[in-house]
C-alpha cells in the first residue's frame, strides 16, 4: 500500500513542472510463526530522485529552467522553500512569484519587484533586468546533501536540517522561456503499478483463503 501510494502520487504529478519522483527502500520484517520465524518485505523509507527532467521550450518569458544542480528559492509561509518549478508570474502587487504565489527570492532573501507592463529579461546567471536596469538576482541555491529536503505539495521542498545550510549553486545556467518537466518515467511507473496491484490482489486472496481454512478448522474442532 505504501508503494502504491508513492507510485500514484508520481503519476498524478507527471505533468507538474520540476516534480521529482519518489521511490522506496525495502527491508525485511521478521515475524514469528509455527516454524520459528518468517521474513516479509517492508518499506523502511522513501527517497527522492533529484535527476533533472527534460527541458522544454515554452516561449513564455516568465518561465525559467535550471540547467544543472540547484533550486530556485522562494519565500514560503513558514520560511524559505526550494523548487525546480520555474513557472513564474507577476502578482498584483508587482512581485515576481511562483505559480503557487510564493515570492521569488533575490540574493539576500528580498522579493523581486517588477513592472508588469514592461518586458523582463532573465540572464543565464539569474540576473533579472527590465528596461536595461538590473532589478534583482534570482537566489539559486544548492545543498551539500539533499537528504534533509522534505517534500511538500507539488514540486516544493523544505530544508529540515538547520546545519545543512543552502549555498549558492555553481555550474548552473538559467534558461528563460523554458520549463523543466517532471522526471517521472510514466510507462515504467504505470507498469510497476499494474504489477503491484496484481500482487496486492494475490495477497488479499491468500489472506481470505487462510481465514476460510481457519474458520473450517475451528468448526471441525467444535464438532468433535
């Protein structure tokens, strides 16, 4: 059921820009039975695949794709959030925000304010220009380890370890007018889901058969 939930969430977000797929680590659960013990598979934890998705051209100047390792920082309700989803827009107050309305962070944490009626140019280094003037620098960060990045809804992550501080990303390029797609391998995920559902049905039938055998055994003992 845990594995099915992960797969279902991956497939539901296959079209979400910047989404990173989840997989599971398996271990063995040792239980007691009449033979002294049995080993069963157990999902110990899940992990996120941070490999880059396919970059697609949209032609929208408010779309950006990060080529290389790094995250776009935004101001969430309870602190900074990090994402690879570069689908941006301009809020009524003039702030450059994510598709979910989170203010995009400039270097230092301030919001980037633009004029909605003027064209915006975003350079490969993340600098934002309007009317030939520099108005901000996108805060593109990276982490020494991604293990502390807790996935929230959609393609957003929150850093759960204060010691794993974000640093300025290196060897990255910002591509304006493009978006990074999710890295979900849809055909593979669909095939895995079908296989797991079949296994789940087999386990259900086994449990029902075992229960029926126990019921009949109790009835036979009762007759004696």
